[in-house]
């Protein structure tokens, strides 16, 4: 019999092994989408590879399900059947998953730690989203970031809009190509980026410096705040700089997705 101490030590060694880290890294990089139409649209995108398809055992025959299953089989993906309760734990949205969820391999989807382990050369640029709750705003931010000069989108797992059919639609399919950086807590990720030498800049209408006057000479994280409250106090404490977009005609602020687009296409000098 192996003692509990030795068993714990063996467990720690397994978790520290290259095989364990590689496996964890792979599963951390999977993006799970749910709903019949969103899953089908994702599988039709050549940039997306299906790893595992999850289906409810209670699903009734339907043409869209037949097409989803056919694509899964063509890709050689694993297909698993679950009861409704088990499927809801995977989709995390039992009211809208329609009995379907898919684990996708997307080239740009990774954890923020993975990004920091192998960052792009030069002064990379990141958008960090602090409690962005509107799915359409999130989708449009992703679209602008993907089209512009942004190297990553810090997307917290909680506190904001979750990736659903509205986000996919608003992103015009760019979600599956975009450089999404997962983080459990935004403040933890911002602290890590600062420790790695990046400027962390909060967008605020009260900031003394304008976005146009800012000339970052090193990596930079731009923090976009909630649609009505802006950047939270807790998140602002992780920022070492504040920037504003100058307004005319008494306009107080811009839609957060518009702000993201201005940053994404800001000329690099």
C-alpha cells in the first residue's frame, strides 16, 4: 500500500510533468460554443477544427443535427452523448444550448499565461475587457480587434458577456480567428502583464493624456470599461496610465466598441 504522502508526491510530479502541462495547455485552449446554429456556423468555418461534439441523448431527429454530426464524423472528432444535466454542465447554459455543444480548436484562443510565455516580438498591443456585458458590443470589439492591429483580447471568464450566438453574429465570424486570451480574473492578468513590462492604460474621459498623444515604446494593454460605469476602481488600481479620446460638441463618451475600433486602427509610430 502506498502512503498518502507518497501518493500526494506522485500526484504533484505528474502535474509537473511535460505531458501533464501539454495536456492542460491543450484543453485550456479549447473554445466551447453551444446552440445548434452557432455550432453549425462554427463547423462550416475552415479556420475551426472540432475536437469533441457533445449531444443530448434526448435530442429528436433534425436536419441541422444530421449536418453537424456529418461534419464531426468527417473531421474525425469524438462524439459524446449526455443526459440534459450533464450537457448543461458543459454548455453552462441549459436554456439556450438546444442539446448541442462543441469543443473547438481555434488558432488564436489561448490563456494569457500562454501568451506571456511566448509573446510577439516588439511592442504588442492588448485590449482588456472590464465587465463588457452587451453581447453585440463584445462581438464588435472582437471584429475590430481581429481586423486591426491588436495582438490579443483579454477576456475574463466571469463578469461580462459570455460567448453565445449573439456574440458570434456580431463578430461576423471573426471570433474563430481572433486572438482571444482567457483569464479567470482580469486584475490578476493585468498584474501579470505589468510584471512582464507592459504599460496598462485605462480609457477614461477624465484622463489628462489623449490617445492620439500617447506613443507607447513598449507593450501596452488598453483597458475598456463597462458600458455605463467605465473601468472599475479595482481594475483602475492595476493601471499605471490613463488615456482619453477628445470629444467635441459636448459629447461625453463613445460606445465601447467604437473606442476599441479607434485603438485597433491607431497608427503605430
